[in-house]
């Protein structure tokens, strides 16, 4: 399990950041990417750079790189979270 931070990328959208993260991760699960949003769930907050979502996700190493196109389609970028 790794904790990731998701931020908006590109044009603003009317969909909430949390819903875009949940939708993207659900699509990845359905597509058999081997990822899972863990029961601890997700946390939404903001910092000086704007809104962000922190989520605990299990999956194969580098899944977020391979899922880059899908994440971008949802207006997201994803990086490992460094506390």
C-alpha cells in the first residue's frame, strides 16, 4: 500500500476533485489494472497550490505511470505522497 496525492491538471471541471479520483480509480479497477482504493479511503484538503486528494492505494509498482492517460482524461495528476 502506498499513499498518493492527486491534484487537478489542465482545464477546471465542474466535477469535484474527489469524484474524479474515485471515478478514475474505479475505471482502473474495472480495467483489471490490479489497483484498489483501500478501506482507509481518501482525504480531501488544500494547500498553497490548491485542492488535493490523498488516497491509500494498493497496486503494482508504477501503476500511476501506466495509468497516466486515463488520469489525464479525468484531469488528474498523481504522485506518491511524502508526509
